C-alpha cells in the first residue's frame, strides 16, 4: 500500500509540482494562483509528463512501470538541481481558502459516481481495444509488440485465422486482423498494433502498474475527474467562481459524463486537455507567456497522440492566437514553438508507427489538396495576423468578430434544431444530431445554452478567445457530421469533450449576466452568483435523477471473475481456438482478453466454415507443439470431419448487465447480456472411428450447427433447442453406409397465424429431401436419404451438410416486445438412422 502511494506521488504529482515551481517565466504569476489550482496544475502536468514518457518508452519497446518511476525520479532530481534549490515562491502564495472546498467537492462527486468502472475488458468495440492496448504496454513494455502466437502459425495455415485485408496490405499499412481492433503488421515476426493511438492506453498502463487490472480500468475515471476540474477552473476564470463551479457540477452529474467516465474512451481524455489548454492560453495572453504559453502548446500537441481529429483543437487554438492582435494581446513565442514541436512529434507518430490508423483521415486530407494546403494556410494566417495589427482593421475586428460569431452560432443552432432534416446524402443521425444532444441536456437547457454562449461571446470573447473559438469549432464540426454509428449512448461521445461542458457554461453565463444586469449597484458583488446557483440547482437535480440508472449500473459487472475462471481452464501449453466473428455469437470477444490480459495461446477462426483439409493439417501441426488443442464456441461452426473429432470438456452459461443501446433513440435502461459457450478438445480421429450421428441441438452442438441462434431451453423440463434462421445447417460427419433416413424434431414455437407458414425445406448436400409444415407441438419428421448420397458420404472426409430453409418471422414486429430476431423454427434433435 505504501509503495502504491509513493508511486502515485512520483507519477501524478512530483514532476508537475517541480515544473510549476521553476524560478523562471514569471513564477510570481503562478504563485498568485489559488492553492487548489496550483495543485491541479501539478497533478495535470505530472500525469501528462508520465503519459508522454510511457508513450516514448513503449514506442521504443522499453517500457516498464519501474522504468517510468526511475525516469520521473531522475528528472525530478535534475529539476531541483537546475533550479539550484530555488523552488520556494518569491512572493507569498495564497493559502487554501474557502474556495478550495469547490474542487474538493467536485473530486468527491466524481469519485462517488465514476467508480467502480465498467468491466469492459472484452473485444469487439473501442473500450475493450483501449484497455487491452494499455495492458499490453504494461505487460510487454511495447506499443507494437511481437505476438508469438501469430508468428508461430505456419504461412500455409494463416488463412484459417488471419484474413488478408487486400487494400491495407497493398498500401503497406498492415496485413489483416488479429482481433477486432488489433492489426497484424507482419505475420512473420508477429508484430501487432492496436487500432488506436496510445495516449489513453499509456495512462491505462500506468494504472495497471499502480493497481493491476483494477487500476487499468480506473484510469478513465481519473481523467474524468481532471476534466471536471479543468472545466471548473476554465469557467471560473471567464465567468466567475460560482459559474465555473455550477457548470462543472452539472457536467459531473450528467448522464453522459457518468457513462463515459466508466468506459475507456478518448473523449474523456480530450476534455481535460482541451479545457486546460484553453485555461493556459488565457493565462498566457494575460502575461505568463513563457510558462503557460508553452503549456498550452504542449497540451494541444499532445492530443495528436490521442485521436487524429484532435487536429481540430490545433486549428481552433491556433486560430484564436491569430486573432489576438485585434485585442492588442500577445501569446508569445513559447506557444507556437511548443505547439510545432509537440504536434510535429505527433504527426510523425501517427504517420509512422500508427500509419494504419492515420490512413483514412490522411486520405481525406489528400483528397482536398494534401500537404500543399499547408503553404497557403500558413501564408493566409500570417496575412490575417499582419492585417489585424493595423489599428483601423484591428478595431473593426475587435468589435465585429464577437458579433459575427454570436449571430452565426445562434443561426446554425436554430437551423439544426428546427429546420435540418434528412435530404439527399444527409443521414438521419447527422440531421438530428443537435436535437439528439437535447435528449441528454433537455431542450430547455439546450435553448438556454445557445443564448448563453451567444451572450458570452459578445461580452467575454477577448478574455479567452481560445475557449470560444474551440467551442464554436467543435460544435460546427461535430453537429454537422457526427462521424460515428448512431447508437446511444455511443454516438454522444462526440460531444463529451467540448459540447456538453460548453452548453452548461453557456447556461451559467446567461444566468450570471442576468444577475449582473438585474442587480442594483450594492448587490452586484453577489447577486449574479445567487442567480447562477438558483439556475443550476434544478438542472443539476434533473441531471442527477436522469443519471441514476447509469450510476447504479456497472457495465459487464462480474465478467472479470468469469474470464479468470475460463483462463484457469486453459493451460500455459494449451492452444485455444475460438469461433469466428461471423459465427453468430459474441464468444470471439472473450478471445482478446484471454490472449492479451491472461496471456493464453489463442487463435480466432476467420470463418465459421473453415477449409476442412487445411484445418486437419493445422490439428496435426498443433498436436506437436501444444498439450491440448481446445475449441471455444457458442454460435455454431462447421469444423468436424472424419479425421477430426471433438471431446466435450466444459460448458458454461452466464449473464452480465449490459445497458440498452438503441439506434437513434434514448437508451431505455439496463438489460442482460448472455454468454453461452462450450469447450471441446480437438484431436485427430482414431483409425476407423466415426463421428456421432445424433445431434442434440442446443447442447454441446457448437461444432455441428451453423447459422442457428443461441442455445435455449424449453419449458420446465429444460429440453435444449435452438431457433433456425432463414437458412441454417447441421453438419453430420461420419455417416455410415447403413444410413437410411434423417429424423428432425421441430416445432414452430408459437408462430402467430399472421406470420408466414412454417414450411421447412430440408436438403442434404443441396439435394432436397422434402418439405414439411411444422406444427406447434414438438414432433419428429423423417426424410429418406438417397442411396447414392449415402454411399458417397461414406467415403468422403467432408460431413454431410443438412440444410433447413424456412420463411422467418420477427416477434418484435408482429407481437411487440424486445425480441428483434428473424426466427425460423425450433429444432431440438437431429438423428441419422
């Protein structure tokens, strides 16, 4: 425990505190800040420094948590020596006052809501990718590690597991997928790179070093708390302490903040970096150009290691710097120097180690003129800056830029909410993005926010133009094109970094202005604060109430113990083959953490119908290298042949809580996600052995069914079954020459009369055996097998594939409720006699 506390201080306090106290670049201005804000800067700068060191070490394949601690300790000693021990403030620094209670309360509020974090460690979506990338850095010390399992697979067998992405491979970006979110750069050496840049994974790796897998999951919550504090300090500087505190509190309890503070997402890191950069920008133009100018530039550049679209922050903050001559302000040379250096390293990183990730946005830039745009943009920027230094034009710009900005944003908001609709190539989720955002802040708050931002721009723009230009830039960019799947809450992550805080800053700005205008002279000192509080309290209460279901919910709670139990069944010298991503279940998502968190030998099939002869060769190869070859499946895989047999090892079914995720609609609440799978031991078949000819559908049938729905049980007697789809298959390996017919036990499962009739066409190896209309009762239906088909099947290694084809019905569409599957009929047993 003591070691963890000391390590946390070295990682998250010491370097930043020493940097903040260096006796240069107007230290007196930093000393004049409130004690709590000085502490905030010490922590934020330390975290950013530690993350940057982690990225540098990981990219050079030399990261370890101890090495990070050593680096920070050495750098801290060097800072002390460089400063010649002159680290005491020259002037009396303010002691903590009553205002320090505000950040303390915000931290407590965040800690109460954002922990425990989700158990989203599985693959399939961004959170699991981020977390597994971070754990890989922590465990292997490399940003782009060599995956021994990939390198071990012989070249002639790779197609079973690694599908070549011809476009990416042709561009020299990567070979294909290892897991969803992880690309194979070189199958020969096994180099695998995560899909996303490493700033967030680096912080996850630090969390892992501090507190294992729990610390890795908690990292995003720490970023969320830093984000709330950054919003508070940035808002307080422009609008006052009460307004900043109210806005931060409303952000902290909003359902979006609570949700994403528990799931790894890049936007939760963007939030503190953006608002801290804007705050530093404001201090820089106030006179602390050396220190805070450099800090602003570094924070903006650092975001290039987070997401490519953070280039927008470079544009907005850089654009704000160009406008400063109109107000007679200066940002100084430290800001552009730090921005050029840090962003230059970021661009090298994105177009070097992360070139696969950067290809798509780079292609968009190339299509619009490419790097040649830089020259005219630089020249235009210099021209604008030069023009604004003129007294006449500068005075005109100083007056009209805020007016034009306020009018433009208000007009766009009115258009987006009341007029914008689907037309031409405009997708519905883009057309309704502004209205959808209103679901999460309420339409009334959204209207007040627009009015408040407009008023704030008119009255406060030149206090901190970086803040307002960034708000405008992000609003226009993402409300115009959301660039994400319209699944909620998922799509709203686009608005976490800036739009949500900006909206609530707008509300408090409007309230503060109303209080200022309405207050008589003797009340102007405190009435605006009271009006802000009066406006914020009911909104905060509404947000708190609406976030309650999320606050009580932990996504995938209990999943980690289940994964640990599964990992314990797979030995260090076992090989686990997981069913493919298109097998009809989510079992493949378990493969990622088993490989990259629990260090098991795992491969994922590329197809639910792999090449049989190639797979037989693979089994023979794997038998010489591993103690056991295991298969994990739950959706159905056509895998067995006469030469490959499967021995059941274990079967497991469990549920974890998963929140509703509708398309273009507000989530309804928690539900349950089912994981059902079986483990089999695969081995070469003994000479003369035949595969079973009785299949109990829904019970350890994963290697004999294909395109069925998940396993279920019927009624009180627990008869196992599966639903077919429109076309489902049963593989029947090892049919003998004595086989005469096939008997299938089926029921239409309560299909309503308004649905298409349950007429099932049965075929074997594409030869139609007959058609039968299935009744509501479970009955066996017998179909004769042609003699020539039986004779041919008895000599083939490939199994006979039984096909069931039937018109489907959708329970949700016909009966209502939540079952949106297209169902065929229920099948419980297939027997060859």
